[in-house]
């Protein structure tokens, strides 16, 4: 497989692998925080209000449940305004009709929509309507109780809460993830799953999860994270957060089942060395026995997401060239651009082999 130059402007170091960075993620403190009347009527909404004000953020109380004032003069201005806005709202009734989300989990349960990070390949682009405001749901207890009707007797039913947000990126303002961990910790036959690019895990240590929450971190090659994942924690900070959550409780850790989501996998220059180095660092970090899984997701995009991403990041070096991709269509007629079959096979064989060499007892759950 040839190595396509997906990052023609990427400033790679002379060495084959970019030098690791170690910075933690900064706490996201939005410039604008708004609450709808319905959200303030919720006891959990009041808890979020206390958290927000404790961080010294001014709160705007809306007169009705309609969010306004986030559109700017153009797409970039709208993006900036929306990405710096936290809206505390109630999830609509449609949120109670959960959608299946294979292969990640049985069901998708959202505690928020919108993400504070600035990833130039963002999978939410084109998936959520309107400006990318971070909307947090104040009726979370109702959403959690609703999951009971989706539990399937005789088997473990899994729920993914990271489809439309980065739950750790907003946890300091919401407490929503901890609420979910405690809830599913009390329910036998259920499993909670979340994934993050942030490293703020202190509040998760000591929670009574009872092994029913799998804490996963999104990892990628150093060069990709540096160039494409703005506002997130460094790879090293994520690895250390993963270690803290995986360590046994008696050693000061969280005792969680853990996982890594290798995504989006891209054949960037020197990709074999980059990804081998990443997996070596992961193996060195988890130098103890733990419950570990992996998921592999290659880069893909749709015509709609491409249009949105180029409005948000007009100077991106991300490869969005349709002519070099294969077309994949879903049962609803939607189009997605993925890597060519031969390239996909090469990538898949590489990752399965490298993973098995380092983690023979930890399953690689799927490749997509």
C-alpha cells in the first residue's frame, strides 16, 4: 500500500515519529451559558446551575424554551459563537425513543448534544441540525429511567452516551456522567459505555460503578492529534487518565473496565511507525492486568459533513478528496466516502496483527 500524502502541510519532525506532548486539556469554560425555563424546573437542572455558577460563569435565563442569538454573520462566526455556548435544556420527547447504535452498543442514550472540542474531522458535522451549540439535558434522570424499558432479560444490555458529545469535556459543568455511572452501577444486566479525548477523571474515581461502566479513550497517532484535535488533551494525558481509571481501587485507581477507540485511523505519512509507537506507549501505560478492549474506526465522511467541515475549517489539511475514496451506501440511500478496499485490507491486517502482539488477551471488538 502506498502512503498517500494526506497531510501536505503537516509539519512532521525529522524523526519518524512526532515527539509526544504531555499537556492536559484545559477546562472548557463557555463564554455564554443559557438555561431554558423548563431546564430550571428540573432538580438536576438546578444542580447544573450550581456547578456553572461555582465556576464563576454568568448565566442567562431565557424567557422561553427557544434558543436564539447563536447565528453570526457567516458560517465561521456562527461556529465560534455556538462552540462557546452552553445551553441547558430539556431533551425532547423524541429522545425517549432510543436508537440502536451498533457496533458500539445496543442503544444510544444522549446526555448532551454538541462537543467543546475542535476536531477537524468531527463526526457530528452534518449529523446534528443547527449551529454546534453544546446542549446539556436537565431531565437526565427521566432519560435514565427510560432505559429500563430497553433492557433485555437474560442478556447484558449496553448503552452508549458518547455519540453526540464528549462527556468528560463537559463533566465539570454538568455532573451528568457521574450520574450515569451511579445509575447503571445499581442495575444488573446493563452496561454503560463512554469515550473521551479529555483527561479530567478525578470525579469518576471512587464511584460505585460495580464494573458496569467501560471507560474508553479515543487515541490516534501523535501527528494526527496535534494537527487535527484542537482543545483536547494530549495523547499522554489521555493514556495517564486511562491508567488511573483502570488501576485497581486498592492501588488508588478507579477499577473500571477500560477501552481504547483508535480513531479516525488514517494512512498519514509514516503511519506504520506512528501507530506502532502509539500501541507501544499504550502497552507501557497499562503494565498491569486489566479488562481492556479496542475498537478501530477508519476515517470516513459524507458529502454533507464535508461541506460543513470546510465551512468550519476552511484551511484544514484533512484529506477530503472524494476521487481517491470508495463509495459506501447505506440502506437509506446515504453516501459515505471510505478508503479503497485494498487500502482498507492493508490497514486492518496491520492493526489486528499489532494489537494481538501486544494485547493477546484483550479483544479488538470491531473494525469499521
